[in-house]
């Protein structure tokens, strides 16, 4: 369990910056997926059930103004930054593990 802060910029405007903190990396990865799912609901208010695949999620991540994770490293009491590519790789592994359960 490593405290993780997701820094997100929804559009090119710097005013769209925000952050969300999570108790662990897996919870942060779920949070990124939930952000995408919420945006789908906003864009498609009349549809009750929406499905998507990993390429749709990756396109959403790539389309964000910015996205990174700061993961706590207890060894030196600091946060390690990770970029969109790291997040996409971890999201893929995380979702794959959920499917295999």
C-alpha cells in the first residue's frame, strides 16, 4: 500500500488542473478508469450501459491535458512521479489481473 496522488489536467487550460489522492496504486488506477467512465456518462446521458475497451481508455488518457501519478516511496520518504505511459501500462496490467480473477 503506497499512498498515490493522481495529478490531472482535463484540458489544455491550466485552470482545469486537479488532484485526487488514493491509499494505494491499485485504487488510483481504478480512479483513472472511473474518471473515464464518468466522462462517458456525461457525454452519453441517455445511455444506461456503456462498454469500452482498453484502446478507448488509452485514447482518453492521451487526450487529457496532462496526467501523472505521484507514488509514495517509503524507503526515502518521498514521492516518485510517473507519466501517462507508466499509468497506461499499469492500468492494462491492473485490468488484466481483474479479468483473470
